[in-house]
C-alpha cells in the first residue's frame, strides 16, 4: 500500500519551520513580490510517516522562499514520489540539453559518431551552447534554415511520453517549455532498466556525461545528496523577461533550473526543480537573482535528501560567483 500526504505551502506560512528543517535565510537580494500561494506539495510512499514528513518539510522549505518553484521527485527503493506544481511550464534554458541528448541517442540507437560524441560531451559536461545548436539543427527539419523545426526531437518526446514539453520551433532551444514532471520522467528513463525508449548503452552514456559535468556546474538539485552516491546532474539558467519594456511581474528576473539523479550503492532517485521570478532588486548586481534561484533549489534539495537519507553525510556543492552566459536564443 502507498500512503498519500498533501500540504500547501501557503497554509503553513513563511518562517514556520519545523525543527527538522533548516530554513535558508533569504539573501539581501530576496525578490520583492507576492508569494505564489498555490504551491501544494503532494507526496506518496510505502512509508506513511515518510510521506507525511516530506510533504510538510518541503512545504515549509517552499514557504521560506520568495521565487516560484516547481518540483518532481522520485525514490524507487522507498516507492516515494513528491510533486509541487509539477505540470507548470518554465523556460528550459540549458536543461533542454538533456532532451537533445536523449533525442540524439534515440535516433542513433545509442551509437554516436566520433563527431556526435564530441558535441554531446561538450553540450552536457561544459554546457556548451554551440554544440547544443549544432545537434538541435541535426535533429531538425531545415526546410527553412532560419527556423529549424526539431521534428526528430519531437519524435523522441512522443515516444517517451513527455507530452507537456513544448519545443521552440524557431531554433531557440533555451526557450523550450518544460515541466518538472516531464524532466523527472526523463531522469527515470535515463536511470531505469526499460529498453522501450532508450537501450542500456544509451542510458549508461547519458548518465556518464551527467556524472562528468564540470565542478562549477554541479550545484542545485545535488545539494545534500549522500556523498557515497554517484551523482548525475544538469543545470540551466536564463535572465529574461516576457515583457521587458513594461513594469511586469517577471521584469529582469532569472529562471534557474536543476535536475539530478543518484545511482549505485542502493541509491535510485531523481529530482527536477524549476524556478522563476528570481528578481534582481533595482541597482543590485545581476547575479543576485541567479544566486537566489540556486539557494531556492538547494533549500528544497537538502530538505528532500535529509528526509530520504537521514543518516547520510550530504554533498555541499560549490559554484562560481557569477553565472556564465546562457543566452535565451541559439539559432
């Protein structure tokens, strides 16, 4: 039997933090806006106490933050799943690169050419944008070269059941719309044993690349992960406003996303967290909104891993003091 527990962050309120949850102190750059009041956390597990504790602790972690966040988490050994606003669409930024990689492996049945391997490695381990653009075009209909239509990537999404992901059909791969649930579905695919979409060779290759992401990009959904687990990660970030010329809700904000898988030594879990409206206060350095987004993700991540692996020593990721360039468009 699986047990279900649901909490709403708004009902708990900011600052109401249980002793088992260390709330992150918002930085001086904490975004100035109303909280999203609809972030309901829904957890299920074969352990009813675990489901209840996770629901409450994640809700309190979300309530301590000002930016919007969605998450989808699974842990196969405990049959645990947690979600919050997991169907909400976000600008993907560089987490799209995991989709490009999966589509490439699907189209090539897991066997890449030397050139494709080089591009895929740079795209994932270094988050190289030019490599992502090259592979996006390779997987696209180039009838109109100015607007490469990623039809072969869509074929993969259809096969994988990632039905809520919306590709940008004008070549701006970083503006692909993704959901936490679909990204977690991709993580389950990479770390599973079902050959229906990707064979074992393709899955192992994808995880190997994510395991070798450079040290300065191993932050986010890795925070608090057990040190003896094997960690696979991919992050993305983007500063963009939907309405840059008016005083809009998202003016000048940061979108910061992270996804991670833990494997080996009995570990088998995946976590996808997407955030937006990480605002840069007027007159402050641009990186403050980026920092706040990462802090939000890592607050949630540590809360989850502390509950699932209470006796494990947690990973403490490092990151550069300012973000590398992550352009919203790449044609």
